[in-house]
C-alpha cells in the first residue's frame, strides 16, 4: 500500500502517524494492498483556493477529498481492485481552530479529518441523515480502534 504524506502547511504535524492511520483505515476497509493514497497538508491560502475552485465556496475548509479511481471498500470475501484511491487535503490551521473549540489536540483533529477524508474517497457521504449516521459511526469506530491499537506496553503516543 502506498501512502504519501506531504506537509506543505508550515505547521508541524506527525506525518508518520497520519500515514499509519491511512494504512490502518485502508486495511480495515479491505482496500487492495497496491492502492495508492496521498495526504497533503496545506496552508490557509492554498485550502481557500481549492475550496473556491472545487466547491465554489468562499474561505478555507478543514478537509477536502479528491477521488481518482472511485475505489470502494472490499468485504469479507474480497478486497477492492488495485488503483489510485485519491488525495485527502488537510488544512492544519483550520483544524487547530476546530480542535480548540472541541477541547482536544490538533493531532486528534487531524486524525479525525484524515479518517473522514478517506471515507469520502471510498464513496461514503453525509448528505442524508441515514448516510451521515453510517459514515460518522464508521469514522468513530475506525479512529477509536486505531488509537487503541497504538496504545499499550512499549507504544508511545
């Protein structure tokens, strides 16, 4: 599985942890081991430009997803086909504001947003209430099980 994390934001983040999360989520969602994912961290001006260009909405946002090959999760009997999953673009400055408002660390917010972005790449959406409930429950489960897998003897967080 190829996961590239590129930080162009100017904000110090744990790129290794974001890559590990990406690998974990893709494994849990039974995405083909040869799938490719890119996670890009950008500053406010770059995110604002993307938000206007692709969503026709003013100002920056926290996360955007750009699917490539429209891969979908596998299931118990098969993994997804190989391909380019796409790009998750994060804005740590916007995420920091949200983290403060929610009362948790920037790292936690970035992990949440990365999970959210990957689920969008896999076809999940939250436009309808039942879709939102499904996506957010899955997002929560993936994030909590990832964090639990990183805890324990000899594991530093």
